[in-house]
C-alpha cells in the first residue's frame, strides 16, 4: 500500500496561500482524527511549518481517488474554495517516498540543507504516532526518512557551512576564538541584521553582550531581549576595551570607527584579537583598520560572499544526495511497487511538487 | 630480514613521511576541508618504523642513541612526530601534521646524508654516558618541541593571513581557531624551554668527567645559552608585553630556523660535540 503525499510548499505557492492551509499545532490531533474518521486514510501524518503544509497518508482507496479526496479534505478543513492553479501538489508511490526523504534531508527546503525541517518532521511524526494515527507503512517510511537524513548528513556536505550573514559571522568568530563564552560582544545599531547576528552569537555560546544605539530606548529593549547591557551611544568607546567582537549596523552617513580612533582602543585592549563585523550600508568602519595587527574586519559583502559560496557547495551536493535517496527509496520500495503506483495514472487535477 | 639495519627502517620511515608531505600538498590545494585522518595514519606508520629503528640502534649501543649527528637528527624528528601524534588526537588540530610533514622529511633526509653517522668508538663510561645521554636527550627533545612550535606558528600565520585577507579557506578549512594555535605555540615553546634548561643544567656535572673542557670557551655551550635566551625573550615579550600573535608566530618560526641552520656548524666548532 503506497504512501501518498499531498500539500502546499514554498515551491508551489506564496506565503499568502500557505498561511491559509496552516494547521495550528494544537489542532493537529483533531485534524488527524477527522482525516482518519472520514475513511480517507488508514494512516496519516500532518506536517505544518511556515514553508509547507503536507499530509502524508496511506489510503485504502485507489491512489488517484485518494489524492482527489485528500485535496478536498485539505480545502474543506480550512474552509477554502478550490484553487485554480497547481498550488496543491501530490506525489504517490515511490515519488512520495523520495519526496519524504528529500524533505527530511532539507533538500526541498527554502534554505537548502537546513536541519530545522528534520526536527519539525520528527515532531509531526511523534504527534501522529502518539495519537495512534500511524501504522506499518508510515512508521517504516518515517523511520527510514530519519535514517536517510542522518546518512546524508554524514556522507555529504549538504548541511555544511552557514548560508546566512549571522551564522557566517559566528563561523568567523569561531575561527578566531576557541570559545565565544569568554569573548564579549558589542552591537552598535539595533537593526534587524545586527540583532540576528547577535542572536546567532548567543546561540553559539557568547554570553556578555553590550548594545548601543542612537535611540537608547531601543538599545535597552534589545539588551533586555538578548540578556545584555545597554550602553549610551556617546559612550560605546568607553566599553570597547572589554569586548572582542563588534557588530556594527548604524545608519550613520560616515564611518564611526577609523584607524586613528581604533589604535588607542587596541592599546587599551592590550592588542587582543578583535573581530569587526560591519553590516551597515554605508559602512561604519573604515577599511584601513584591517591593516592593524590582530584586527579582522568583515563587511556585509564579505559575509555574503562566504554564505553564497557555502550555498554553491551545497548545490554541488544535490546530485549526490538525490542518488542516495533514490537508492534508499529503491531498497524500500522495489521497482514493481512503483509500477503498480504508476499504473494508477497521474493524479488528476493536481500539480507536482518542484522538489 | 637480518640484513635490515636500523638505518633501513629509518629510510623507510622517511619515505612514508615523504608520502605524507606530498599528500599534504593535495590537502593544501583542497583547502584543508576534509578530516586529515590519512596524513595522521601516514605519520603514525612512519613513527612506528622510526621507533623500531631507534630501538634497534639503542639496544645495539646499550644506551640512548643520541651520540652522533644522525642520531641527534632522528631524535629531534621522532620528538616532533610523537608530539604531533598526541596533539593530532584532537580532530581540529590534525592539520598540524600537514604543516609538520615537510619539516619532518627535511630533517629526516638531512639525517640520512652520508658521513653523519660514524661508528661509535668511545669506550662506554657508564655513569658519565648515562648523564651524557640524559643531557643529549633533554636538549634534543627541546629542539623537537621548538620544531613543532614553529610548525604551529606557520599554521597560525597561514590562518591569520587567510582571515585578514578574507580568503574563503579561512572559514572552510577545518583548522583550529588562531587563539588556540597561539596557545599551542606558546605551550610548546615553554615545554621546549623547560627541557632545554634541564639539559643545560647538567653541563657542570658532565664537565667533571671531562676536566680538559671549558664550558665558557665551547661554542656549542655559548650557542645553547643564546638559544635559551632567545626563546625566553620571545616568551616574555609575548606574555608580559602583549606582543601580537603574528609577531610571536614569526618568532617561533625564526627561532627554529636559527636552530636548524646553525646546529651542524656549531657542532663542528665544538670540541665537546664533535660527532
């Protein structure tokens, strides 16, 4: 009895459509119960994240009929009218299994190779398992999907490296400092990117954070959120000897830190290594400071170039991952089973996922 | 296998070290992105053969094999590999081997040069010989530690350069952070300095059995004192006066380059160290 996947994702529809299909976490057990009580699915798992809403089901009905009825269930559950385009896609048989594996590995994610989806998939499966909505087919398929995700993580570089500016900044910090917990961070300018960068540093062990902003109220608010301390914008240099990492993103039209100003500050810091992350446009930090000993300056383009290269490396791994997935899916679902699934014909009125 | 002498085993070890050095070039070109287990394995295999060679020599002489230039060089080589194999147990520090391999090969090839391994002719004076062996072993161990510190220094300079000039390798390479490399360089230098000090303080006892020698007039003793002062100055400057990591790393590299380039010549000048 083949696996059937039906749903919407960032590949098939914009967020304005996806948000209408979202299942609140608390509603999942009820939705699963309703789905099984309708006789549409013998087993079911519902995955609902910001980038996808998918029903993984095993049905007693013929595959094409099950797909149409599941689609209708999805629309009816959310009280939505029919969608004219190919927003809702379906995958059956071996294609459905390969789709599940790709989702688990992050190959179908918006950020290629990201790992958050695996946790979300595990949670969705646990919810269904905990309420006894899974059986032999889905249990085996999901367990295998988790195994394949682990295998791909260890055998390929699909999840290696950072693909966001914030996480690249963390990687750079970790190339200079052994442990971030001993190296205080200062954030100048409480913008969104600097906040994300600070959060990324915190998530990797940084503890002490100073926040300085022209609007002191905003600095205080962000410092509270990050568990740090707000510093008056006019006095940030006074705290400079304490810090080892600076994230700057002010909207100042000129540099706030140049070589002449940094040299005495470096002396006060006893020439400890200093990582400067300048994500402001126009730039906050004069590039000439990079010529000072123990100073490492990166601007937004430098960080983006590293992130882009990581993404390119991940893309280079796609073919390898797909080969592994095809092999694992083939081992679980022999060619004969796929032929039976294919014999049911294309799923009428449904798009195909762009996985 | 009886025709296989200790030198054959050492030659085999140097060939394996050479393979490690060639492999290191590929690692360099690939940007040090994969875990360096192959290089670690090669250096381990070479080390096993070299240990066998040194044991054979030691058992045949019934003393620590550190009495001619060949033996001294193999001892320094062995120390560098042994310390690396311990440090390389930490995956992030394994690439130290890629930087160490060329140095290890160079010292090994130099040791194998003809004329550096004359037969031992001195009659063994057991008590004095034990002290000479201890003195030689401690000082040679210290040169090994200085050698590996210079390798860590080169690794620091590479990583620091890549970070400074925004080379992608700085992020993609599986290399340790530069502050850890600085600590490793510093600790190896301290270890070397302690070993060298221990070796040098034995000199007055050694001279008791050789009254014809005068330490103050022996170029090797003066040279050793100079090396000791240089390394102490480097460590003090780094520890007390916040010398930058780059200058410190250059100091470690330059210090060992000085030792390597002058070791043989000073030995030729020294009446007490003429092998």
